[in-house]
């Protein structure tokens, strides 16, 4: 929907003049019905005059009484699309609320971070993978493009399942039977036995390809800088030291933003090479990175977790002094250290042991908040366990509210429908949307500018 005053038809202008007059609720409802059903407005060929929203707000109750039940939702959705923000957002005061944040990939998309979202990441990685001049990776890129596979979660889930099945022949046979039992024959089984060596060699190919993809992923995220949204959260955290930040992102944009503020923050992790500096009488902001971080490395042999200085790591990488260690040697046991990252899989139950405690921390962060601000988190099925934590928190704390900052309106509607179905007597207005770029909207919301705008509008209307 396009809101403005430059492309308004004579018909809409006539309807607007009628709506400004003292019409009966039935006639005013008829005017709005004609507006909503206009094909040119629906398709965006004609703009919607912004005054319609204020007329609706002023006469909402009487308009709705004069409309058929099935049309009321259509009109409500139409008005909602006129404003990027839900009405209740302007009444929220972050300064006087206990806020926890949930950041997804969309939080690091705006410049200068410029990190692709999950749905954009795989095409970007495969485009860069072609430059490596490796036949195996090029074949993978060709296959994904032919089959229109664009979600990296689908690719990595398939890769991990294939690796697991290749190492467990019994599981592979059971999977084949469950999926293809109607076509199962002895010929098929014997063909599988003939191809067994090919399957086993695929394991090495998969492992090598995954390392290539993680190398490309790291090189994309390492140089990323905090955007205005990250900085707004950091500034808010400085003034509200009990605020907590939960993120599913590997990048260190939020870490760097917090580090630029004159205060400490706490990962809530025990690192073998770094002593936690948290002081009991000095509350610190918690940065809970559920899926790991580019500056964390884990040795599966001795289970030590190492913390690296992300600023030095990025500087060395950009100056080509030291390469980023996708695989490194553990100083303690001389085993292999790898980045402590949870791959973007459709199944995340196989999390690295050091990260399991962070699930409890995230649960507590949500439970203890008056207001949960969700930024760029898609609520996908792959992150169902996070959605359930939020649902449990909102069910336990009846006054808790959720603000979703996302340019996609469908995200909010999806969450509302999900929680309405799972929480008895759930009030869908407890979930509110702020539309648009989070780098623009977060500073305005957290600084209280949205409240001031609402107060200015109310004062102008009263005068």
C-alpha cells in the first residue's frame, strides 16, 4: 500500500469529502468499504490519503458497528497497513520498562553491517564460492541454482543428515525404507551396496565443502561494523544496566557496539584463556549469543572454549597479517579448535555443550522483562525453541508486551496467530509492530521520540 497525496483520484477525493462530514455510522462504514475494495488502491496504482487513518481512529467504534462482521477484519488490516507502526507502540516508554532484546539476522542487514539475511545468504555465498575455482563447490552451486534452493538452512541440514546417515548404514537403510518403501526392491538394496564406497567418499566431500562455506561465511561477517540499530541498543544498555540482549547472530556487531560504550558487558560464558571480570556490585549487560560467535573457539577434545579479541582479529584479517582460523590447533591438548558456531540447521538440538547454559539464560532474560524488543528475527520453524520460550514468557507474565521491528508485516501476523492458538484468551494487541529499517526505527523508539510524537499529535488535535 502506498500512502500519500500526489496520486489521489477524484473518486477518492469525493469519498474523503463525504467522510469529513457528519455521516451516520452506516454511511461512514459504506464509504470505508468502497475505499477498501478499490482495485487501484489495492494494487498500489493509486495512493491512499493519510487522513483516512485519523478519520478511522476518531470514529472507529461507530464505524465497526455499522459493518458486517466479515468486513471488520478487512478494514482493520487496511488501516494497519497505512501506518508502519501499530497504535500502541507510541504509548510504550522503554525508559521506564525492563527491556530484553532478541536479535535475528535482520538486525545486521542495514549498512554499514551489510550482512545478508538467512534467505539471502546462500546465493551470496555460492556466487563467491565460484571464484574459488573448485569443481566440487561449483557443482553444488549449479545444483542449488537449478533446483532453486536459496535457504542455507536447507543445504546445511541436508549435509549434516547425509553425513550422519553415511556413517550409520542401518539408519540410512531405515530412512530409505521410510521414504521409498513403495519402490523398495532387492535390486535397489544391492545397488546401494555397490555404491557404498561412493557414499563414504561423499562424507569427505561434505565435510570439506562445509569448511569452505564456513570460511566464506566468516569472511563475509568479520569486517561487518555496527549499524545505528546496534549502537542504539548499546546506548540504551549503558543507561539501563539490567537490560539483556539475546541474539542468534554469529557476527560481532553488537559486541563491538557495546565495547564502544564506557561499560562492561558479560557473555555469561567461561573461557579458558580469559577470566570473567564481572563485579558483583556492578551490574552488567548480558549479551547472550545462543548460536555462538566468530570470536569463540571450541576444542571437542579437551572442551576448552577460547575467547579472541575481535578487534585485533578483524584488523589482522583486513590487513592480511593473520588469516582467520576456520580450523586451529588447541594449545591445551593439541587437538583441533573450530569456531563455536551452531550451523543454521532446521534442527538445532545438537548444540555445542558450552552453549547449553545460554538457553537457560535466554529463558530468564525473557521471563524477567516487561517488554521484549524483537529485531530482525523471522520466527522460522528452525528456531521454534526460541518462539516457545517467548510464548511461555508471555503466558507466564500476562502484562508483558512484545514489539517486533521488521519491514515485513507478515512476521507480526504470523506470531499473533501462533500465540492466539497456543495461549488461552491471548490478547493479540500485546504484540506490536514497528515497520521499516531497524537502523532508523530503533534509535527513535529507544530514545522516546515515538512517545513525544504521539504527545505532539494529541496536543495538536486538542487545540
